[in-house]
C-alpha cells in the first residue's frame, strides 16, 4: 500500500470522521493548529492527527489536501492553498453548487493542482454504512485510495466534475428544505393562532406534531451552518430551470434560527419566538 | 329537527361529499345546473340533489348557501349571490387566506348575509373519520347544524372569522409544499444527471425513491387546482412574517404540472419532462 501524507482542512466533527477514514487506510494525516480553537485541538489530537502548524506547513508537507469547511469558505480555501504553492491532489468535499465546484477546479487545475469534486452525505459517523463520501472527476480513483474501511464509506461517481456536488445539492435540498418548511409551518400556525388545531388535525391524518417538533429542535442548533448551503442549492436549482425560491425561503428560516448555534435542549416555544421575532424586526426596518 | 333548504355551489367531487353530509341531516339540498357540464349533472343527480336551475334560482329558494369552489373564484361567487339578493347564511369552505375570508365576510355582512368562515381538510370522503369540515365565527353553530353524521366530519373552531381558513392554509402549506419540493428535487436531479445516484443514496438513508415518485404521480393530475391555493398560502405566510417564497416556488411547480389535469397513469419521465420543458420555454423568452 502506498502510504501518503494527507492534510485535512479543517478537523470539525465531520473533518475528523474524514481524517479517521484516511488514517484507517494507513495514511499519515495532518492538520494545522494555527488560529484554531482549543476544542479543535482536542478533537484533532484525540483522533491521532499530526499538527503541521500552519496552512503553509500543511501545503508544504502534504501530497493530498482535503477541504471540509462551510461552503462559503470553499473558494477562499482553494485559493489560499494554491497561492501557498501546493501542487498535489486537492479534494473539495464541501456543499457547493456543481458550477462553483467546476470553477474552483478550473482555477486549481490552471495552477497545476489535481482537483477532485467531492461531497459528504450523512452525519459525522463513528461506524460504517451511515455516511458516504462521494468523489468524481479524472482523479477520483486516486482520491478514493486515500480512504480506508470506514467509518465513512467512499464511492466514486461516474461523470465529470460537479456530479458529487450535484448529488449533495439535491439530497440536501430535500432534507433541509423540508425541515425549513416544517419550521415555517409551525411558525405560521402559531402566529395565526391555530397551532393546537393543527396538532389535532395532524393527529387525525397520521402526522404526529411531536415528530415535527422534534425535527425542528434537531435542526435549530445546526441552522447557522445551513444558511450558505441554501444559497448554493438555490443557485443549483436555478441552473437547472427549477425554482430557487424554496431554498431562498429555507435560507431565511435558517438565518432566523442561527442564534441557536450550539444550544442544547431547545424548547419549541423559543424556536417559534425566534422565527416570529426576526419577522417583527424585519417589518420594523 | 329543523329541515332547511341548502344550496351547494358547486357539486364537484368535494361539493357532493359536502352535499351528502347535509342531506344526511335531513336537509333538502339544491344545486344549479345552468352552465355546468353533463358530468356535474350526473354527479349531482346520483347524489340526490335537486336542480334549482340557475344561481338566481338557488339564491331565491335556499336559506343556506355553501360555496365549494377553486379559491380564485371564492370572492366572485360571494359577490354574485349578494347581488342576486340572497340574504341567508353563507358558508365559504374554500382554500383562501384568512385575510381574504375576512374581506369576503365583511362584504357579505354589510349586505345582510350571515357569513361563516370554513374549510375542508382531506379528500372527498365516502366514509367518516377521513375528512373534516371546519367552521368558525358567530354563526358557526348554526352552520354546523346543516350537516349530519358523515361522510364528512364537522367541527366548530373557537375564535374569530379566519381561523378555519388559517388552519387549512397551514395544513396545505405542509402537504402541498412538501409535494412540490419533492417534484422539484426530482426535476433538478434529472437535469443534473444524478437521478440514479440520488435513488441509491435515498435507499441508503431509508427514503425510497418509489415513494417520492408515487407522491409526484399522485399530485400531478390535481396540480392545476393547487396553483391559486399556493398564492393564498404565500400571502398567508407573509401576513404572519414567515417567508412566502416556499409557496411561490410551489405555485410555479404546480403551474408546470397543470397540463396533467385529469390524466391517469402518468409516467415519471413525462412529469420530469414537463417540469424541464416549462423551464426551457421560460429561459428562451
């Protein structure tokens, strides 16, 4: 087996799951501690990642870089490593539109960097069969060899650069779009004074309110991360001729829920107040 | 029991279910054949409704009128019966925004017509416990006495005019919004060339593609009826401060599917082509 040096940018929960999947193939995995939090350091150290110090250090020391970051930073990250002289294999696993992935890839390839379009579907898993890394493009097989047997699964998609991003976009369009719509329905029901009536009608038609409330409570602490992703999905939908408005509305809902970042044990009433409060602020301005 | 004369405008499938529920309370139910199709006549006759001839005839002969029509005609219908001199009890069961219901009600009350805000949730049922007529406002109990024991259930909601419409809006916002989003996701997946990949990923995450395809096939023949309803929902959401864009997108999706009106046995490929074809036409113009 070809043991490689792989850099992970950055080891959040998902980045660590990706890094561990790379370590499980026998590769050496680095991260860069410069400017990162103590929490990130603890997570990286616990996962057995080596510290390359800075992004410059990771670019110099690694043959392969894997970008796992919020979509709004994907382009910036790619430009940074290119300008720092990295010339190896670059995997972008972020939730960006296929068009953006194509643009990032073209820019990197012009600088002599081999680009792989990728995406991740699922939560940061600890066991196999739950979460998939999708890879595509001319260097996808080389990229797939960077990963071992779990915890994440790896699959190469046929077709040009953008397919892995496209799959992520349509998958997330469904799950996150539905979650945002559900939150908006609960918010509207409360404002209209028919929340209890909706609960009774849903019980009659087999849609338990408890499940909707649980879904909203589950999504609220992560909503801040979804805002930019909804923009990518809107752009993707419009590029196919489908309406972008579903996910523009979802972006608005997640922006209103962003203050719940990291909060555990959220009561529904707090969520509904936040949805309504933002609305009030907006109509005041 | 007080036997009343009730006019139903108009006996489509849902109108007939409402009319039968009124007949089951021992009331005499009329319809107006003028300008209606042979199919409507057959349906009304089979349900035991009496023909009052025209709208003028029904206004003259009935103490109670029940409006069951597409939401875009709800206002027109109310104005018509008011100008024809009807002065009894008027039930608007249509899928309109609470604000529109309040406006219709105010106009009718000014003309001496007792107005009841209502809505129907469910399909045109043949047996009890499946579909609910909701009624509200000062005359809701009088209206409820117009209906018997099924096939539709009847419930009076507490609160002012608009509550029954509001409940319909939030319920339909959820089911029809989700159905439209699902169709758009399938359309985008096809345009992006990742339909099969999405099917595989959905199988992995417990969301069978077959169920999504079935939902789209189920909704397509009825989509034409949902276009104006989505506008009512957008307005309702915006009146509460929630984003109206979810249902503006849904309106667009249903408008694209409108050509499937009355078509049975729709293949998914036809639906996806229609979604994409409209998109192409739009970008050409």
